[in-house]
């Protein structure tokens, strides 16, 4: 009789733990799905941003230097950035980014003397003129690439 009681208690404990484990697995699956939905939204936003900036650069509504900075940073934020080798796919965009990333922007510009800012602006504008055609070629490639990327 004692064995039956111990067996019943053991069964109840095992059943309770199994139900609890099932609930935890359900919560884990729900969290994974929510995380995947969030990641998909983030990637779609990045792709849409790249598309918008590239179109603005193509239509000369966005300075090439600013567009290069924005696109390079967005590309670096993609999960496959290391394997995709964007620096090789879009070399002039990345070249412009590398040459101007040290230049101050926004509030940081206010910390520099006006002469220094003029000098940096002149340097940036000269780079835009020098690399314009090659950057526009990269912009076409970016537009082509981003349109072929399947949004998750």
C-alpha cells in the first residue's frame, strides 16, 4: 500500500513538473517569435532607409558625403555585414565614408573654430566632386542590391 501511495505522489510530481516545463517551452517559443518579428521589422527599416537615402543621393536631394556616411553605417548594422563584404561591393561609398568619418557633425561642429569648419567643408566638397561619378555608380549598385534583398 505504501508503494502505491509513493508511486501516486511520484506520478503527481512528475506530471506537475512536465506541465511546468511545457509552459516554459511555450513561453520560450513565444519570446523567440516576438524577437524574430522585431528583428524582421528592424531589417526592413534598415533596407527601406538605405533605399530612401540612395534614391535621394541619385536625385541630388542629399549631399553625397552625408549619404555615404548614412549608407555605410546602415550597411554595417546588417547582420551579414562581415560576410557580405559591402566595402568591396560599394567601394567608393566606403572610401568617402573612411575619408570623412573623422569630420565633426551636428553639435560637434560648434566646438571648432569657423576657419577649421570651412577648411573641413572645403575638403569634403572636393572629395564629393572627385568621387561623384564613382559614388553614383555605387548608388546604382546599392539600389539594385537593396531591391533584390528579400525583406524578412
